[in-house]
């Protein structure tokens, strides 16, 4: 979005906004109460103040250039020129962000899966040891098997 100012106190009976001195963006004459936006610029003009300040939207490199504002009253005409440069979105920055998010998902998902697998395996191992201990105690009066010293599961 881009805004260009056009306000000069006391000089606002009528105004005209142009692009590169050739395309009329909008006009307001002494007899009109509101400004008139040209058909080809209607999609780009977001708002216009009473003084003629213009806010543009959805611009591309085709709209980069010189914007002229002419404010006129019975005594004088004041012309203001503003050069608007369109900065393209840096596709490397956007690609880098998307790539980083994707990499984080690719790295995190297997790690979460491994943790869940190990917890499930450890729970199953504890259940198996508990079952073995109960079975051994029922067969003989042997002390229960301890998990300490067992091989590391995960």
C-alpha cells in the first residue's frame, strides 16, 4: 500500500491526480462535491482525502513511477510530484521461511514418534517384567526381578 500527500492549506477548490503525466487517476472540479476515479485506476485507489491525498493498493511494477497532484483555486495552481518505487517481495525470504518450517516438521515428527515408541516399548517391558515376577512368585518363592541392570531400551 502506498500513500501520497497532496494537501496545501487554502488551495483545494479542485484537484487532479495523474500517473507519469499521462494517465488521469482522479479528478475533482469546483462543481463536483466528490472526486471521480478513472475506470483503469479504480482497483488501485483505496481512499482519497478531502485535500486530495491518495492511498493506493494492489500495486505492481507497472504502477511504479511519477504521481502528480495539481491543486487549483481561483488564484493559483500548485503541483506536487511524488515518485513511487515498488519493492518486490523477496522470494528468497519467503522460501527460506517455508523451508525452515518444513525442515522443523521433518525433524520434529520422527523425534516425537521415537519418544512415543520408546514409551510404549518401556511400558510393555514393565508389564512383561511384572508378569514374569508374578509368575515366578507363584511357582516358587523367589524374589522379584529388578529392572535395574537391565539393558537400556531406548
